[in-house]
């Protein structure tokens, strides 16, 4: 399987990482790469998110990765900081 990161995922990742110190950002980046590899190897590891086509995987205590699978491609659609309003999450995923 191939992983593709959407523009929205890249934007949300950069927003999250910009709030971290340099050392925490580096650690978060390494963890992200590791988790993406895990998802690539076992793409159904994430929990289904409500009644959507998305799956979520806990990246850190505060951040989920949302992704969807289409054919042989895993689309990373969003990095979600759990401190944000959950109503906004549904708006983003349904747009």
C-alpha cells in the first residue's frame, strides 16, 4: 500500500508541530513516521470513526491521525489535536 498525505493533513500537521519546542517537534516527527509505517503495514489497525469511511489512530496523548483507504492508497486526511472542539472535527471530515 502507498501512503499519500493530503493538503489538509499537511496543514494540520504543521499547525500542531509549530506549537512544540524544537525537541518535542523532533520527537513528534519521529513518532509520526513510525505510526505511518505501522498504518502502512496494517492499514485496518485504526478504529473506524463513527459512521464514516475514516479510521483514526492515536499518535500521541493529544493527537489522532485520521485516514481513509481507497484501492491501494492510504490517504492521511487530518492530524487532530484532541484539545480542539470535536464539533469542528465533524465539520472538517464531512467537507
